[in-house]
C-alpha cells in the first residue's frame, strides 16, 4: 500500500485505558497515550498540538500533547461530558452532557462562553462544519440540530435557560437515538445522520431539507463520506459496513465480484441502495477516511480496526486494539512532527525524526484550563483577552499610518483601500505568544 502522506490512526477503547497510535501504511504501533476510557464520539483533535477525550465515568476532560504519553491537563464540567468536538481553528470546544446541555469553551482562555439545554436527553454526538461556522448536535431524544456559531457567541443574547438560543435547523425524522453525525466539507455540504432506528438520513446544510432516507437491515452506529462526497459508508450493529453511492445508483465494484458474497451482491444490488463489506463480527462504532481518500478505516466492538481500500472494497490490514477491548473512537491524521520527540517509531527516536524536530515550533498553541462555571476568568486577568499564537505561517498586509501604528477601527475602514499594501506584522519563525 502506498500513501503520499505518512498517516497515523488514533484508536480509543472503552476499557483499554490507552489511546493507541498506529501507522496506517505499515500497521506498526508508534505511540500510546495513557489514562483514557472514553466512549463513542468522545475523542477529538484540538488543533495541531493537542488531543482531547471526554471521560464520562470520571466526569473529566483529558488533554494530551503528542510528545508525552501522560495526561497534560484535566478539566471538569458541572456534569459528565459524553461527546466533544473542537472547531477547525481550535479556538472553540463544545461538550455535550448527559442532561442534554451543550457547553461551549474558548480554548485559549478556558472561559465557558455559554451553556444551554439543547436536547431533552443526553447529547450523543457533536461536530463542527468544515468552516467552523456551524455546530451540529444529536441526542438520545432522536433530534439533530444545527447551531449557528455566531448566535452562540452573541454577547447581547440572554444567558438564562428560559431563553436558550434557537437552532438554525431542526431535524426530527429519526425515531430512536442518533448515533453519529457527519458533515461534508464542500462549498455546499450535506449532513448525514445515523440512528438506532436502522435509517440514515441525508440533509442539505444550506436549505435544511431532507434529501434522502436510506433504510438498512440493522441498527447504525457510524457514518463517513469520502472527501468528495461521492460515496457514503455506514457501520452497523451486526458488523457489516454498508457502502452507498451519493451520485447515482449502486455500483458493484469488479474486484468485489470476486468475493464469496458476489452472488448475493449481484442478485440484490439492483433492488437496494447499498452493498455490504464483511469483516467485523460486532458493531462498527467508528469510521474514518485517509487524507487522500484512497483508504477507509473502521473500528469495531470486536476489538479490531481495519484498513479498507476504497476502490476495491478489500480489507488490506487488521489492527488489534490493546487487550482486544471494544473500539469506541477512531481518528486518521498526518503524523505530527512532535510525536517522534517522545515516542517515535517502535518506541525510540530515530535520527531522521530528531532532525525534523528542529524545523517545528517548540511553542504549542495556547491551551488554558477549562472553567467549570460561566463568569470565571480562568488563568486570565480581567483585562486580558485570549492568547494568540503567531507561528510565522501568515503575515498581516495592510496600510500603515505615519506613526507606524494602525487602530482596529482603521483596519476596518481601510479594508477596501486601494493603496500599496505593506507588511505590518511579520512574526519570527520560532513563534511567540501575545495578548
């Protein structure tokens, strides 16, 4: 198997007490992160420097850095958090509680910006849209909701429970608890929800309308779309993964026709909307695509994670979770450069890894301890704003006054000016923190 990106798969288990990291291409175990027992939809990346997971049994949020296997930070909310999601820019983190309340934190400052009763029962899944402007939530009350982030951040909005924010879209077509939500990343994305009612619904994010309902022969636990939103894979309670085409009828791959189930597929593909992938023996709880879209990974309660080639629908590799514990979470990402500093390939730091460490910033992005209650300032002083990391990846280009300074109001007024732009701020490549 060839891959342009060197990618790793992060696998969480309910009872294994660690998060394991495996090389997707070789299946080699490269790292472990201790003290974790998170449930489904409770694992999330926090920018490029951190990994977080909700520990419902302990009522805590755990944070790790790539170069350490021990927990970096522990935070607590007013109730156990069972689902988490972080915005793509790592500025906001949302947590869903067992009571149905959603909590929204500002990551650099740790402030709890808002909490509101979003669902009547426990929140089961949270996800941000690709641009971070929409927060999606699903719950045991069978309802999926879309929240406009700017409405949640509106400082003038009332904060009492009787005047909770209104969702942008409300989807109530399911009849049993929602188990997963997946949002596309195209200009006009679609939203996919799965439920224990054996149905998968596809919605339009822009219009909020139901586009398609797909029925399956088993309860559903997970779903993922390829990067181009051409096909959909859904994980079921009986261990099967169902592949659905989103751009036309069911297409039976030629390589798949050579499998033992070819007769069943060829006879029934014309009168159903999906084709099955066999391999797991218990519920498929997590699905994820590689960056290039060539491979898909699946995690199951049978204690394994599998790597599938998308084009042929063949299983290329099987990864065993620690102690064969049920897999609850799965994330695929490019290998972080900092990962080699503490753990490396096969548990040691190679010469090639040590050379790559000098090219990355040693300053991680700001991360403050999350506040338990609203109104708390955390580690900040009352006059301070959230910390911002300037890593040299981008520079400000705009007009400079004769004094060399430009106010925030002037920045707004001169946004459309046609004069020659100059560089106002050019941070050092070794990065720095500013308030």
